[in-house]
């Protein structure tokens, strides 16, 4: 124990100024272009940074002597070099990076909560860069990651490798963080994908696999980490305008309006920064007529971010956003006899007459503050506090519903590098959530957690192990403890690529909405279940990232397996259960009734057959799911989990222009919840998007034809997915 | 990768997604409509079908012998609602009903009534307590002939007709 404390004090002790220097320089491509957002790091230390809009970087507190420096950028080969640094001096080190379309992401910040530069994570991580987002011409975060292999959105709920399924608005088995700050709703646990504009986003990282050992509840199925744009020095502005049109239904008998539906949005952002402080504000407005009856949507958002560097080793970031939405709710499509059905069994573009006038007013916002102090190259601490508030009013017939939820979070974390080959991270986290609602009641939930993880590089193998213990209390009641351990390893086989393996325990505590919901859905009463227990599961993964094959192709593949217990799923019940009562007595309740298995293969290929011109990607996910009801030996597939997901993408660039296409195939889910009580119509998803882009100087023009074949499909029963939508986007940035 | 894009073309060409589903096909001569289901489906369920009678049957023998069609098709009953259509000759039908059948083989004799239950019948739109009459026009179909079937209140044939001992 004494030795451990002495080691901690040693690494925490700040170095004298004379023993430190400043490393600065620029990063360019071999064509001479300045690279923005390139990562520069001193491996094995707490020191790292990114290049600004001028391609410049600066790292303070660099220990004097011979220092290894790593530089990497998206789409470029990384460079490792060594530089001799004199204490108290400033040394210039410029980098030139070679374009390499098959290059792996230069930095991973999501898998271990500390940045890894040029190393493959032990659990599969997919990255969506700023370039990917702009190329796809999308407007929300969910649209930006919808094409990633193994990711599927079901009516706004994200599924990573089939983790969540679909329960409208009551939970998520995926945690979303914004710059590392958890952003799942306090009451329902869901994710507000439209809280941030894509203009505010620099990249998105998706951790596919249980992340509970570091992130706790809600990371049961994975983590989506959104990194917002940093604030560069100088004055910068950005304006984005988008206009578009929805296609009419492909069949005359489905037509429901005389003029086509339109959509449009405008976004503005401005930032100003110096070396010591900076600020950014952004605002946007969006309107959509919708692609079906009663589908109008109005959205307004504001966001801000500020950074302050009070000393050379401390940085403070404060950010916030506020969004107001008012959207019509199409609910379910019209079934025979419930609208002007024109002799059709169903009218997918129309709604039941009884649902007319249904709408939702939603307000949500967050404010977060983070401070990070780099005490020495071996030691850094950080702390954060955040508040997320959501407020919704569902205007429905015959009654309306409302809910106000808060999520207050605080966290302290220490990152230590007691040796160049070892990294230790420990932290404590506290979350308090409350809800006031006529369907969830008035409740609160507290979560306290402590976690730790250590990584050790042994030759070509990097081994990590850690655990997190969470204590949960509902309405001030007794504490429930959940322990989530995890061990992982990566083997860098150099020319043979990288192998990875991990095993960890994940969990998710029931949301207050799941415990206490009392409402009506699909004509059934939904009743509360305050005795719900946390769901848990063990996740295993073995994966491989190949070295370039035939110089133009790279493969990444993983086999994954999750064995879950106490999954929370909706069940149809009769009350009391031992009597035969009419259909009106059937109720829905969320219960811990399922043992489940989610296993499969997740593979992706990136190819650059014509360097600098053509990049193509292929992703495939195979899912095999089983669930077994308590007291029942029969097994069936989990609801809303398709067996096959295929994504294909290609981009061809010529000078200032490029064209691209994305195709997405999702097989028809074998099972849905409430099978037999809802319309069984569902088909496979086959959606083709086409896009084009042109850039010159500060101007970018993009055209996106989403679902260009106007393929008509649904992801959940009786709910039509988007039709062909053509948008034109113009961006001016300075 | 070129092969992958060929797969796109193949996948995109196969299947056209959701398509319009008319309750009554244009070529149908007979009845069509929807059946709304409720209640617990009995374990012994074999199928549910729609049948019509030119005149209201008086005996179990009428029930079996005068049924149109004689060999009925089944209606999907596991969802809460299902569309159906039945081919019939033009004319007036005084009793149109949905019939529940338990597992077992029909013999087209009065003994079949042991396997059958009246699950629901078409009612007079003006007076829902009365049986409704349906007229199948020449060369066309009578639409909107809808039923409500409650599996929890299936009724034996003897509630409607007189059956002598079999």
C-alpha cells in the first residue's frame, strides 16, 4: 500500500519548469495542404492535442530529453518520430503525412475513456468523421451514424448489434455522451438525437459492445460518443441552408395531399478564440411538412461552447444546448375502416381519424462544465458536472400527458501513466435523476459509482482490466449494487494486422419510466412495475483488423456474443392472472422475464481501388438472437432484431466535386413485440441514397437523394419509414 | 467490390416494399371485408372461415348442406384484424357469418356442428341487434361486410338452429 501511494505521489508531482519544454509545429499532407484536426501525442503520457484550422499545434509541459511524438490524421498514415527537447525551450516539429485511404482512425477516446493514438481498441469502435458527416449531407446525429455497419435505427432508437430492440421512448441500451458527458434522458433513458446540430459536431465514435465497466448503466449495448467542434483561434462563421422536398406516395390510391411536402432549415454558427479562451454560439431552425399525414415538425435550437485556459496545464470547457420542438404525431397508420381507406386494407400515409390533432411539444437542454488539469506528463485529473432537462407534453385524444425530467451528473477522474507502458484510470461518478409526470409519477433515482482500469503494454500485447461498481437507489430506498468487470487484450501483429479480445459484464438499471409508467398504448393499459431489477449480461468479442490486402483493401471482423439475464421487455398480462377475462383486462407491463442471447458477426471492408478517387465500403452484420421466457423452455428470436444488415457505400472524387451512394439492406425482423395484436405487415429494408458534392473555397454545395427508389417500408408495425427525400444544402464557412 | 454493387442491383430489384392491398379485388364476385378479432384464441383452434346462407338455416342439416361456399377458405386469425374475401354467386344472402372451427375433420354432415361455433355474424347496419342481409351484385363484390369475432364468446350452432340427435 505504501509503495502504491508513493508511486501515485511520484507521478502526481509536477515537474519543474526547467525540465519541461514546448513542442509546436504544423501538420501538412504530402500535397502541402494544412491538416485540420490532426492528432499529436506524446505516447505513454497525458500530453496530446489537435491541430487548429491553420494546421498548427502546441503541446506544453513536454518533459525535456528525447521524446517520442506521434502524429496522425484521418485518411493519412501516421508518423512516429523522436525529438530532442531542451528544458525551458520551445522546439518546432513539423509533420508531413502521406494520404492513406485505408488508414485506421488516428485516435480512439471512447473505448477506454483515455485517448489512444495509433492503437486499435480491444472492443470494436467505429468512427464517423466530420468529412463523413458533411459528405452525407445529413442534419442530425442519428442520420450521420445510420450507415455504420452494425448500427440500426428503429424509429429513433439506436441498436448497436441488436442491443436495444424497440420500446417506444422508454429506454435505451446505448449510452450517448457529448464530449464524454452522459446525455441519456433522466426519466426515460432515451436519447435526444436532435439536441445538437451536425454543424456543431466534429466526429462520432461508436463503441459496439458492453461499456458498463467504465460507463455504467445504459452502456449495456454500447456507447455513442459525440465530439463537438473545438473553438479555433480567430473569428470564424458558418452558415448552412437546406431546402428539400418529399416524394409523393408511389401509388395514386395512397395519395393524401395535392402539393408535395417541403422541408427546409437554416443554421448559423460563429466562434472567436485566442490561445487562452474562446467561445462559439450556434442557432438553427428547421421546418418539415412531413412525408405522411399529420407529420409536420418545427425545430429550433441554440447551442454554445466556451473554453478557457487559466494556466498552461488547466483547461475549462463549458457547453450547453437548448432545443424546442413541436411536431405532429402520426401515430400508427390507418387500418381499414378507421379513415377514408378508399377500399384498402391499410393506408400507410394516413392516420386513424381518432388520432387527428395529436402532437408533441418538447423542450430539452443541457449545460455541462468540465475541467482538466495536466499536473505532469504522467498525471492528469478531470472533473465534470452536467444538467440535462427534458420536458414534453403529448397532446392526445382523449387526454394529454406530460413529463419533466432532470439528470444531474458529476464525475471526477484521474489518469496516470506510472510507466510509459502503463496507464491507470480511476474515477467516481454520481447521477441524480428525477421526474414529475402524470404518466410516470413523481420519483427520483440516485446512482453512485466508482471505477478503475489499468492497461499494460507487454511487447506487442496490450492488456487491460478493470471494474466498476454502481449503487442504485430509487426514491431514497435501499441501495442495489452492481459490479461490472472487464478484461481485454489487443495483439499488434504488425504485418498480420491486429487481434482483439474482450469479455465484460454490462448492466442497465431500469429507467423511472419503465418502473412507473401508467398509460395507454395500442389500446392496452400499460401498468407500472416498481419491482423491476437491473438487467445484466456478459459480453464476449474476438476481432481482427487486417493489414492492407492487395494494397487497396482492409478488413475488420468480429464475433460477438452476449448472454443477458433479466432483460426488461414488455409483456402482455391478464389481471388477475388465474382468471379468464375479456380482452379489456389484458394489460402491458415491463418485466424482467427474459433470458436472452445476442450473438453474431460484424464485418466491414474498406477498399480504395483507385487511390485518391474511389473509396468503397461494405459492412455486414449477422445477428442470431434468442430469448427464453421465465418458466418456459421454448425459445424464440428477440423482437425487432433483423438477422442481416448490409451497408454498401462508395464515393468517387474528381477535382472539387464528388459523387457517392449508400445502400442499406435490413432483413425483415422475425419477431415484433405484441405480435398478433398489431398489423403484421413488415418488409425488408432496401434503401438507396445518392449524393453529390461540390466544394470551392468557403462554399460547399450538396445534393442528397435519400431513399431514391422511393421504397415503401416500415421498421415498426403500422409506422411508415421515410419516403424519397431530395435536399439541396449550401454551406458557407469562413 | 464491383460484385458488391451487383448485389445492390439484385437486392433493389427484388421486392417492392409495401404495396396497396385492396380489400376487394376488382375481379371478385362475392363478399369482402374485414374481421376484427378479440379474446383468447382457444388452443383447439383449427381455423376461422366466412360462410353465407341464401336463407336463414333452420336445422343443423341446413347449416351444413346450404353453406356457401361448401368448402370454405380460412381467414388469418392471429392478428387483431384481417381482410377476407369469399367468392359467391350473385344474389341475396340472409345470413353471413364468421365460423370458428376446432381441430378435427369435417364430414359435410350434421355431425360437423360439433366442431363448429358461430364466432360472429354480419349485422344490419340500421339495427345491430338484427341479422343483416347482403346482396352480391352481378359481376361485382359486396364490400364492407365486416365482422367482430370474440374468441371468448363463441356460440354453438344450437343457439341459432334446431339440431336433432345425431
